């Protein structure tokens, strides 16, 4: 069973789609933990990816990498 079908089959978990690094990411957590815990984990991943994007993105003029171009 895929992670997406596990979530849709009624198991606890979470799913979020969000823009990052010039594309769209889809994050699926399929686990038997409370929804609030899944949401907190997803929030942490999103924050970390946004931090990495702010530092390394060649698409953002304000990124650390872009300052060296």
C-alpha cells in the first residue's frame, strides 16, 4: 500500500503540498500517530526546506548563493 493510499484508507497521518525551490513538493506522512503530531512534523520539514531555499536557491535574488553570482 502506498503512503498516499494508506492515508486515504483512514490511517492517521498527514499530507501537504507546497511550493519550494522552484517547484512543488508533496509531503506525505503515513503513520499511526495523532494528527497534531504529523502536522508538527510536516511543519518542521517545511520550515527546514524554506531555510535551505533561502540559503541555496539560485532562483531567489536574496539567497546566500545568489550573492556570490
